[in-house]
């Protein structure tokens, strides 16, 4: 029995030593695992925090960019509105001035189509009647962009109207249209006002377009 214990002692010692070694290794492994896990977790948390910070910064920059763009667009819009209002005021003033000129000239038509002098030292006498043929009226209207070929279109105020002869046929060009000098001059004054408005609108459009292209 004693011999068995003595002989068996080294085996038990070896088993104990192996067990201790395994335990030490196991504890060391667990310690290394815990250390590695803690390190990885720390690195992951740091990276996640950096990502969150970067994302927050991107959102802030994007919001600031949108705000700046909105402010810039609003500034441009206000400038365009102000310029549009200015052009509208200029056009309105132009129309008012053109109408004043029309009213002034219309008031002079009767005076300048009644009397005339043959010479500076001659006495005024009635102005001779001028004959304006239907062909003259047709050419006059056509030159002002008004065509008499489409009777369904209402004639504008700038059109000189002449009566059609009986039977509904068009009047020959060499017939007297019945147009008086007073009517002709009145029509010209009205045409001048309309053309002046068109010029003002066109100039405003040109100015607007040139500003847009800069």
C-alpha cells in the first residue's frame, strides 16, 4: 500500500500541476478576452461617437446651406420684385404721359383742320376739303398692321372705318372714302399713343432680358 502511494504521488502531482496550469491558462485567456473585448468596445464606442458627431455636423452644414440658399433666393426674389415694380411704374407713367399728349393733340385737331393761310401775310380761310380714297384708307390701315380681309375680327380703335357701298361688295380703291382730315389726324394721334405704349413695353422687356442675362 505504501509503495502504491509513493509511486502514485508523482502522477497526482502531475495532474495537479496540469490542472493548475490549465486554470492559470484559462484565467489568463479570460483576462485577455476581457481586455480585448473592453478595448474593442472602447474603440467601437469612440468610432460610433465620431460617426455621430460627423453626421450631426453634416446635418448642421446641410441646414445652414439650405438656410443660406433660401436667404439668397429670397434676396433675389425681392430684387426682381422691386425691379418689376419699378418697370411697372415706369410703364404706367409712360402711359399717363402718352395719354396726356393724346388729349392735348386731340384738342388741337379741330383748330388745325379748319383754317389755313396761303401765305404768311394772307388772311385765314376755310381749309379745302381733301379727298382720301378707299385705297388710301386700305393702305393706311395695312401699314398699321390692320387687315380688312377678316370681318369677324372687331376693328381696333386705331382703324379708320369706311362705309361699304350698297350690295356688300368692297369699295373700289379710287372712290372717295368720305374720310375727313379731322378723322385722319385723330386716327394718327391714337395710333401714336398705341405705338408709344408698345415701344415702352418692348423697351421694358429688353431691359428685363438684358438684366437676366448678366
